[in-house]
C-alpha cells in the first residue's frame, strides 16, 4: 500500500490567498470587535485576559502583540488547528468554495516533505493498517473485534474513533511500511516500531487493540494500545513523545468532541479511552479524557479554546476523589468554571454509561454535579469535626484554591459562599486570600529572578543595586574588534531595512526607469531594488533575507497578470459610479451648464481617486499576503514581523501641516536605504583592509592600498545623490 501525495498547484494557491478574508477566518474562532480600521479580540494562542490580538483586513494578516503569534489566514489556521500548510490551504478552499487543482508529488518533492509532515503521514498509514487488520483479517475479527464487542462498542463508535488491531506478528507493521516506501527512521521516531539493531525492527503495539490519538485538526499524532493478554504488566501502552505528540498537550477525544463542546459550552473530563467512547455512545459527545495523566496547563489551554465550563467526572472511590482534587487548582488558576461529579461506587464512566440510559445519566448529572467549593468542603472536612487542627488545615486548603482564581469578582463570590458554608467570618477569609495572593506573587518573582540568573549564567540577583562589572581593557585589538562588530551590525540593519521595504511594498509602483537604449518602463519596488543590486553586484548576506528577496522576484510575472485582471474588473465599478453620480447631479441640478460640467469633472476626479486607492491597496497587499502565507515557516514568521504594525508608518509634518506617509515617500526612502546598505558594505571592507595591512607583506600592501583607494572613491561617490541612472517619477 502506497499513498499518493498531492500538491496544490500555484494558481489554486493564489485563488485561495486572494479569497481568504482574514476577518471571516479568524471570526470562526475568536470574537472580534472593531477598533478603527482593524479588529481586536482575545488571543487564541495564550491565556489572554486583555485583548491583544489584532486583525488587519487591509493587510490580510493578524498578530498578537503579546505572544507574537499570527500571520495570514493560512498561518492562522495552521497554528490554531494544528494543520500542515497543505491542510490549511484545503481548509480555506473549502470554506470559500474554491475548487482545488492538484498534482502528484515527484519522488524528489516527496523526499523534501518536512519531518513533521512525514511523521503524520506514516501515522496515517499505521491507522489504516490497524483498521484493515481489525476489519479484514481473521485474527482481527476473532481477537480485536471480539474485545470491542465485549466492551459494547458499536460499529459507529469503532468507525468514528478509528479503532484497530495490531497483530501478534512481531514485525507486521514494520514490513508493510517499509514495503510501501516509508523510511525506517520515521517508524522508530514515531514509536510505531523499535529498532532491533540488526537492520530491521519490530512493532511496539503487537497483539493489542488500538486507540488512535488525534490532534484537534484530526491528524493522527499517536496511539494507545491495550493488551489482551492476561498478566501483561503494561495494560496500556502509548506512543512515546515526538515532535508531533506531546502527552502534556493532547486530550483524547477532543477532535471528536469539539463541536459539541462549543454547542453545549461545556465539557466533561474523564480518565480513559473507553470512558470517552461509552459516554459518546450514551449521547454525551462533549466528553474528553486526560488519558490517565494529571491535567496540565497545555490540556487546559486546549479546552479553553472551546469553553470555560468543565465538569470532572471520576470514579467514586478514593483514587477518583484524589484525581478530582488534583486538577481543581490548575483549572481555577486558568479561569475555568469547575464542577465535580463522582459516580457511585464501584462505577466508572465506562460501566455507568453501559448500564444506564441517556435520560438516567442526565438526571444523575443534574442531581449530583457539585460546585468545587462544596465538593472540596465536603471531602476535606469529612471526619474533622473533633480535630480542630485538621479542620483548620482543610479550611486553609479550600481558601488557597479560591486565592488562585484570577478574576477578583469571582474570588469575592466564592469567599462569601465559603464563609457561609464554613461558618467563618468573611473578612477573615478575604484577608487570608490576600495573603495567599501576595505570597504567590513573591514566589513568582523569585522564580523569575532565578530563571534570569540561570539564563545569564549568574546567580540570583539581589534587590539591592549592584556595582557595574569591570569592563574589558580597551586594547587596540579590542577596539578594532568592537568596530568590526558595529560594522557587521550596521550591515545587518541596512539589509533588514531593504527587505522590509520589499515585504511591505514590493509590488507597489515606484518610478519609470530609463534604460541605456532610451526605453522607459514602469518599475515596482522589488524590480528597482533588483536592478540596483545587479549593477553593483550586491546580494543579501543574510540567507533568510536573500530567500525572501528571491521569492518576491518569483511573483513579479504573476503579479502583473493579476494586476491587469484587477484593473479590468474595476472598470465596471467605474462606469457604475460615474452613472450614479451623474444621475444624482442631474436630479439635483439647479445651476448653469458650466456648474454641471464642473460637478461632473469633480465626480470623475473623485472616482479616479477612489479606484486608484483600490489599485494601490491591491499592490500593497499582494506580496504581503503571499510572503505571510509561504510554505516555509521561517519565511512566514519573518515576513509577519517585517510587515506588522510594530513598524509604524513614519509621518512627517510639512510646513503646510499635511502628513506624508512612508508609502508616499518611497521614491526617497528606498534609494536612501540602498545607499546606506552599500555604504555599510564599503565600510566593512575598508575596516577589513586596515586589519590586513598590519600583517601584509610589501607586495600585498601595494594591492591592499590600491583597493583602499578604490573604496575611498566609492565612499565619496556614495556621499552624493543616489545613482546616475535616470529615474523619472510620474507625478
């Protein structure tokens, strides 16, 4: 069995990027409010209490100015839904009703797939292998399916959760995957197989029924396997952690449950795979599992994307009670609304769901679901009536839980209820809460200082002012080294300035360039920069800058085609605007024919200005959108930083009190940036020559001095106005 791997063609990608409205995409996951020309909401990528996630419809990008995440519509979907680049494109194509045209990858392109994508692909292969073994082999039916039937899993559940069977054969999956063309290393990296150190491998999950683990985007990231052998010490075995699977961040069943969680605005948390499946079968599809591990910040953040309301559903024995208490404070700390539901002993969610109807389970939930304060009070104060010390310790524990709640009003409500329940003065409880909060802040501060000290290789800094450390002596060698560092830093800064102009304004019209043969041609920003660099044989020293530059140039041809199509499409708008305007003028005409003609000229000028603004916006957004949607992670992330609003448009107040934007000054700013870059290159080489002269032989010195003279001439030339190539701006 070999999977066909398809790639979306470039024309389709362009259609998707042009159609994907960033506000529509983000609004599916984040509640946005308009703020000026942009939109703002709570960041979905971190626990955001104050809106810091901005969406720019004009740019087609979004960004959180707290955690830094965001990007184009493609990047947002990749981050939020944990999708690969092709998966995000397909998601957007489906959302905006765009037909996808694909081509099959060549062997070379297949080999170039990222490690993460390759691991997801091989997990998908394993998923199909295990399902095939379950449904289409004698052992799968006799052993695997028999077990599932004994657990009362129906066909719908087996299909929905993609349950499977791994045969007893020591290397069945290993052989099938290698035969299908998959790399052995991937089998070992995902944990599906184990290296036998003899050039082969054997299956980790042999002889087990399989429970695939999906991320929230529906991709298989790991597996859980349950043994069917009596006496096996490892009842359940899970995939080891990898670049695609981190058990501290993943919840079993979240992919299947997320829609119902959103609909109900609530989720139930249980312990194991079977608990989730049986609860789903009983009609409660907003159920997920921590898979036997304690809840973590990563788990809670995933849940928080869909709801703030959580009910922990556990066995009624001592272990279940302990598990319920264990996650309370962490949930409270993250602003979740928590309830606890303990089942009657000896039931667990699996057995309870099998032995009761939907209505009976719902009734039990309604009657027994308990607020965490009441639950913790009942559990901790049990059998403490005659022991004041134990009672005081239990009350302190309860108050500590209230203190971790981030919302002040919620804390106050719980404090009041706690005071009433425990028969303690409310002021006493509030006072203890404030002490706990202050203590926690001190601990956080100390932890932060220890982290800073560890990061700098030093010790924990004292609050008292420290004397500055003695500086390294300013030896001639040290002085020259510092000059070289500054020159290198200046060069990087100059290159970054140029690449920023390309990312933000690359396809914007800059000027008419007159060539040696007397011909002239409209020139975009990226074309102008290309011409200038070619004349002086300059290239970016930063590999990522150079990559972005080359990608930008690759879009020039398709841009002009898209621009022509766009200009053609707005001609009908021009006619409609002129027609409506003329009708309005004639309907309200009460002046002379000359006055009407003057109004019509003003109308034509206004329409032309409006449409030109739309063309300018198309030029600005064309390259931004594509760079911020590039398949390369580094290109996407750097492009987002380059075009995001932290680079505010510089505004200059002229003597006439008008404001000129950076966009309006490109014809001045871009030649200046190139001049600064060229000057930095010359300066860096000049300093290098000075160092070489100190140790050069007489013959070498002659050549070095000649080159130094050439550099001096260049420096003088660069001090003049930029270039002698003729640039005639169109006004």
